[in-house]
C-alpha cells in the first residue's frame, strides 16, 4: 500500500512532471520559431532577426513540381555567323512556342559576339600617310588582318605573325598607323583631340623599359631581395644616426649643467650617486623628447611660434593619458591661463610650457599621495583612530587636492563606511593589498 | 638613399657620423647646407646655427557694417591683412602674400606683391581665409600658411550694428627662422620688423645685399595706416605676469605635496602587520 501510495504519488508526480514537460515544450515552441533550433535562436538574442531568415523547413521540401515540361527539337540560326548554318536544338515548352516555329528573338548567345572595330585604310591613304622604312605594306596589311581576327590580342598576334616581331613593335606599328589615319581623316584637330590614342600616344621605349623593370622585379631572387632590404635598413640607420647626433648634441647642451652636478657627486660616497643616476634618466627622457622635437623644428626652414609650442606640448603630453591631459587643461583654466597664449612670444611660450610641465608634476604628486594613502589604509583595515599623524594629513589632502580631486573625497567616505579599499575606480589599492597578504 | 631635405655637413666634424662620442662639444658656428632645389647648381648656403630670428606679425580682419548702403549681397566692407606686430614694414622679409578668399568671390586668389599686405572686399558672409606668406629667397624657399576666420557680426547681438564700430579680430604670431642664412641675417639684423638675438662674437657676416624693392610707395610700414587705430595691442607683459603667478601657485602646491609625501613615508612602516 505504501509502495502504491508512493508509486501513486510518484505516478502523480511523474505525470505532473511529464505534463510540465509536455506543457513546457509547446510553450517554448510557441515562442521559438520553427525551422531553427532553440539554441540558434538564443544566439540571435532571443529576438526575431530583422532580416527574414531562410525558412529552413522550406529547404527540406521538394521543389515545386510543375506540370510536365515538353521539349521540342527545333532549328535555329545564329546571327553571329556569317554562313547560313541551320542547326537544331531542344527548346523547352516553357518558352512560348507555336508548333514548329522558332521562338522569337535571335539565338540568345549571339549578342556576346563582340569584336573590335579595326580601322581600314585605303591604298591611297597608305601611300600618303602610313609608309614606314621598317614596315612593308604587306606586313602592315597582315598585321591589321590579324588584329581584326584576334581582337587586338597582341600576344596572340605576335605569335601568329609570319615574321618574328616583338609585341612592342607590333603595338607600335598598329598605334602609329591608327594615330596617323585619325589625324589625317579628322576635319580639324579638335575633333579627335579626346581620342585616347591622340591624347597619349604609344611610347615604345617606355613600354619596353617598363616591362623590363617589371620582369626584373618579378625575377629577383630571394638573395637579392634580402640584399635590397639590408641596404634600405642601413640607409635608415644612417639617417637616424644623423638625427641622433643632433639630438645628443642638443641634450648635451641641455643637460650640460646636470652633467657637471653628476661629476661633483661622484666624489661623494655611493648612496648619493644612485639618486643622481635615478634622477638623470628621468631628466633625460623628457629632454630627449623635447630634444627630438627641437631638432625636427630646426629642420624646418621656417615655422610659426604657435606651431612650435603645439609640438612641444604634444611631446610633453606624450607620456600622459587623455584624462591627465584634460586635467592639465582644466587646471590651466582654473588658474586663469589661456590654453593657447594670446601673445605667443618666445618668452611666453617658454613660460607656458614650463607651467604645463609643473602642472603635470603636481598631478603626478597628487597621484602618489593618493597611492600612499591607499597603502596606508590597506594596512589599517578600517581602524582609524589609532593613527596619530594621519588625521592631520587627512585634512590636508582634500584641501590641496581640491583642484580636480573630488574623487579623493568620495574615497574617504567609502573607507569610513566599510573599511574596505575603494572598489571600482582605483584598482591599485586592491592589487597592493593582494600582494601584501 | 636620397634625402629631399638639406644634407647638413658640419665643418669640423669627421665624415663618419657614428663618431659622436669623440666629437667636440662646441658645435661649429657655421653650417653649410645644400638647398634641395638647386641640386644641379650646387650652391652652398652658409647658415648661422644657434641664432634664431623671428618676425612678430599680426594678421586678421576688420569688418564694417555698411548700414544704409548695405544690400543683400554686400552688407559689410572688410579688410584682411598681415602686418608687423609693431607696425613695421614686413616687405624686408615677406616677398608676397596670397589671400585665398571664398570661391564665390571674383578671382578668389588675391596676390599682394607689396606692402601693405591686405585685401579689402565687400560681402555678406563669414568664411575662412587662407593666407600664405612667401618669403624672399635668401630667407626661406618654403611658404607659410595661416588661416583666419572672417567675422562680420559682433559677439553680442544687442541691437542694430553700428557702422562706426567695426568687428576686429586679430591674431598674434611669430614667424621663426631657426637657422637663417648669412645673407638674410646680414640684411635684416638691424631691421625694426625683425627680432634678432644677441649675435655671438666672432661672427663675420657678409655685407648686406638689398633685395629689389617692390614697393612703389616709399613706406611699407603700417604706422600711419588708415585703420591703425583699430589695431589691437599685443603685449607679452600681461601674459607673462599671469603665467608667472600661475607657476608660483603650482610650485607652492608641489612643495606642499612633497612635504606630505615625506611625512607619509615615515608612517606605514611602523604600522606593518607582523606575519
């Protein structure tokens, strides 16, 4: 009984679950379109596609069976042929056919029989305009005949030509004859001025040279390619060295004072040398940037002061991100300074550039302070009160970082609430924490 | 490899360009360069290194509303010009100026061969004017392009326009010649329109060869120009003051932050968790 009950229950549950299953698929199939599987439909985002998709169910169907097609064996002529050849072929009953009579229209492929209109000259014209020491009349006639037959396919013509002439020679003769005839026949020179051969006559020597050069490039062996590349790289290196020599000269002049400082510091024991060494690369990198900009400016024979300033600003902005650059510009505005000086003299531009650099330094320092702060907080784990010195600093920071430092304020609030490092905006503190633990 | 730019050859340096460490730190004053255009003539132009001369210029437009005389197609009379910043004669440096006007004007390319370098026209529309400066051959073979937007209508559209008050838009800029040729420098070193820094000692310049004067008038300066009381004043003093003040502020902030950093550096170490 229990078993039955259990079974009954089971049975009940089964049918119910089965029902569920049964009810669910029909519902689903109502939602999804038939023809494509559910998964594929989900790929499109569960929405019907904008373009009508191919109805897959249609693909499996058999093509529509029309009524029986009858065919007729009928004669036809081809207008493209010059002889009067009558041939026969099957014509389906789809095309309108009156018993035995040909379907209307020409042989459908006749229209593809295109040919080039080759000019025809008379003997008189030949005597007057076309004589050439290199060509006999027979040869010229033969050439034109072949041109007609082979639709100006000169490679074939050259092959078929009785005496051995190169493709360029044949082309040259054909085009010069064509040109001469056109010029002779034209009523005025203006009529044919637009004809391609008149505008750009065939240039044999140029063509031969071009083909020769092309074949040379194509037939270059791999070794030659490598050698050419090497030569180009060498040339580039020499050019860069020339620029570099200018740059090092410039940076030598610019960093001359620093070099002196370095020399004196060498006398002092080791520790002081390292900070100066550390400092020097930091100094050199920005001055190298500027030095190369200055060098490139000197290469111009003339330039505008505003252009020079733009280039220098770009060079100093090169290491900064877009956000930083925006912050610099905001700071300039807040300080009441024009983003582009109104009176860009040499002194003004120099001051402007220095100001920008100083603002960048300031922003970097702000970041460093924030960083240090976050470091400090990750150690503290939310308990503030114990740290004696920091409250003072805390009050300092919002003050000085008011210039575009709203984020810092928010950071403070978050930390006070949860004691966890700030989330989305600052990835650095989190990383710091992980590495420390 | 062919270089389209000039090939600088330093007098005192070796042929081998890699020899940088051994080269003398004192750069040679004079540099010989081959101009790109005269490759067949092979004329050597002696250029003076480390002497940068500049020509301060002002360019812009002055537009008058024509008032009663205005018509649909000609509501304003305007002048576009390039002048020396202190109204000195630019023709010692500038050979000619080409103003490219809107294509709706007759002959939109206006060439001015002598000072004052300006074009006056009547019209109704605002557009960008391209101004190209061409210099004398001893100064520079290349041209310099400037762009200026012609403004006819004043910023504040309060009330009808005054025929007596023009809309003046001027821009200050400086044309810099980083390494002038000896001939150019000799010619302009005492010219009021050109700013020449203190020349190094021992510099021997050739005697100046004057360029053919293109002016039919005697004076090319704009000191007595009919519109000169509308010219704006550009003094670097104000800007320099502002910049200096801004720099001071920023430097103060930097000092404060540096101090903070050193203070903060002491603290975390004492708070380091054990284990």
